[in-house]
């Protein structure tokens, strides 16, 4: 009798152990447990920790509540300005209602992936190339709104969507490179023209200041000579100002006029001056040679010579 009781106790203990092992479940911190009892949803969602289910009758499905990072394959489309591009993106989403994610959609990951691809194609067709390249924040918000609306019914919320890369055809890349180069060239020419205009204004002011002080031109000439000589060149180019040539020309004309006046006074004291034929003005060299030789009228008579 005792042996039968011991055997029954051992059998009962083994059965309890097997039942406990079959019924015991552990739900992790980032998971939630959804129990289906005979195919029907149990309203209570199992929280993280140790939980028990009825073996054979219950089925426990664990749903990950973490944020899922899902890459979207590159989608090829035509923009609104008729440019063929390939765009890929990445989606960040998470499950907020474990029961809806199990009951209302067969595979919420696959559903979110397909919805992201179709939304990306749609946003490509509605946008222009410049928006895809420079205004991505607005496109990201549009993609998030397009995906978040149907995902709410699946117990999923889209945290954010980011466009990763936009691939352009080679011809379009070359065209954009030429456009950027032309834009830079135009800016460089405008800057050079502006610099020339400012320099011309400053030079005009400098010329006006030097015209009031003639000595400033000579000082500027000396400064230029010092700057050129500081480079230790074998050849020194000395600029000759035009104003100095004009000064020498005026000085030569004044000296010529004084000489002619002196000759006229000397000739007028000896004989009446005959009307002189007009002649071309003499150069300083000719004038110098003429003043060096005495006039024939000034020589003594032949009989007075020794």
C-alpha cells in the first residue's frame, strides 16, 4: 500500500513538473505576449516577466516592442520634371499595440516594407529633382505622414523616414557639373568687374590728389623704383612720366622764345629789321647750334682783319 502511494506521488510530481514546464513562459522586457486560447484572443496582454499558459489550449506569441530599423530598397522613378532617378530610404517604426500587430495584419514587417516602397515611388513622382536634392526634410515628413496613416490600424507607428541617397544618370551629372561651373565662372567675372570698378574710382581719386600736388607724382615714381629694385632684378625698368616730358617741352619753348627776343633786340639796334619770313620753330638742338656760331653781321670788315 505504501509503495502504491509513493508511486502515485512520484507520478503526480512528474506530471506536475511536465505541466509546469509546458505552461511556464518568460516574456522579456522589450516584448509583450499575446495569448490565443482555442483560436480566440485573450484580452489580457502578458507583461514582461514570468507567466503561465494552459498547455495545448493556449498559444503565446511574443511581439517585439523595440524600434525597428528597416532599409527600403532603391526605387526607380521619374520626377515631375521628367528626370529618371533611383532613391533609397530607411524607415524607423515600432509596435505600440501588440494585439493589433498580431490580429489585424499577417506580417507587419512585410506590410511596412511594401508600404514604404510604394510611398517612396509616389513621393518621387510628385517631387522635382531640386526638391530631392536640397529639400529632403520636407519629403521625409511627407513620407512619414503617408506611411503613418495606414500603419496605425496595424498597431504600428512610424517614428521617422529618411531618404538616404539619390542616384542620377551620368548625363544629368555632367549637365549639373557644367551648370555649376558656369555659375562659378559668372560669379568670378562679376567679382572681377566689381573690383575693377572700385579700383578705377580709387585711381581717379588718387589722380585728382596728385594733380593738386605735382611733387606727389615724383614721390610715387621713387616709391615704384624702390619697389622694383627690392626684387634684385638684373634689369631695372624706370618709368618716365609724361608730365615731366611736357615740363621739359615747355621749358625748351620758353628758352627759345627768350633767345629770339634777345636776337631781335640786338639786330634792331644796328639796322632796321626786315620783315622776317615765317619759318618753322627750331628745335632745341638747332637753337643751340645757332647760338654757338656768331652772326655774319657781327664779324668785323675784311680790311680791318690783320
